């Protein structure tokens, strides 16, 4: 691997660590302020606004993660708030179960505080997509750095990819 590719991968790693450390995520959970008719100014929004069209995230996935994290004991394999039986194992939520070994995006919930874990969950998918396409395109283009970088960026910033 040439020096430029190593530099890109190192820069992506550093950016990932910084974004997770700053607890930045892409959740639209702020939509609940409108649902609950809370008129206070939005806290923690860096740019843009929470999108109500992303209802699968703010109405289902993020509250399900909350249900798992704040359950006593945390991260159970069976959580009546999420359905009958071992339904958390079928969802993309953290569970204390060996199956989590195959879901690296959820590792943060077992390593960090909740807010950092949510940032890890959101950002590992974003950065892993970029890195995986960068490396895939390098293999397919016989190590063409610029096409690989452009293609990875294109895929990462394309609508409906994430």
C-alpha cells in the first residue's frame, strides 16, 4: 500500500476518534421536541435540523437502544418493552449475547458511556463504509489512488446509502 493510501486511512481513523470523542451522531431524535410540543430551542444540534422523515430511526431504533441501555440489568436478551421472547437479538440493538461479536457497530455500548456509544454506533458505519469502498476500489482499479478516493467519497455521500 502506498504512502498516500496509508495517510488517508490514518486521517480517517483520527477523524473517527475525534468525532466519537466529541459525541457527534446523526440521530434525528430531536424530532421528539416537536412531537411533545416542547418549544425550547434545540440543544446539541450542530447543523441542519432533525428530519421527521427518518421516522424509522427516531421512532423505533433509537428508542429501542435506549430501552436496552437503561433496562435493569442493561442489554438483556429478553426485553418485554421490545417484544416477546428474544426479539432484541433480531433487532440492531445491543444485547449481552455472543451474537454481538458479529455486530461491531454495537461494541461501543459495552465500552463507553451511553452518549459516546451512540456516537460510536453512528460513526462506525459511516467511516467503515468509506474505508471499505476506498480499499475495494483500490483493488478493482489496480491501486489508482484518486479514483478510489473519489469513488469512496461518492458512495459515502450518495443519498440512501446509509
